[in-house]
C-alpha cells in the first residue's frame, strides 16, 4: 500500500488510435496518445489502481499508478523530497506575505 502524499508516477491514455487526427503520420495514428505524470498521491493506493495525483503546479490528474517515489531517468539521482516541496512552499509564503 502506497500512502497518501507520496510522490508517484501515473500513466494514462489521452486518445485511442481510433480517436487520433487523420493529419498525423500513419505509424503514429496506429498507437494511442499516452501520458505519464508525476505528483503527490491524493489517497492510499496500490500499484495498478486508478488514482488521482496533485502535480507540482497544482493540477489534479487521474491515471493508473505505476511507480512510487520515481527516480529521474536522466541520472540526477534519487528523489530528494525537500526539493520538490520548495516551489509550493515558497508560493504559499509569498501569498501569505502579500496578504
């Protein structure tokens, strides 16, 4: 069980092949348009479940849970939770200061 507020990666299908534009290349039109998104899990869940996440920019996105605490694949190393929390915390502090 992966706990709420864990940084995770989800996957989903945006368009099935039958829904793709006729203007895309033939090989592209044969496969679905997919997405992968990272964010904080909004409820406890297991890998493979349909879930919702809150992204770093504050959007909510639904998809299938595929990984908990994903590493960046560009060899930046393991996840440092404090680094992904800086932006939202700074925005909150600035909003509070502005009020």
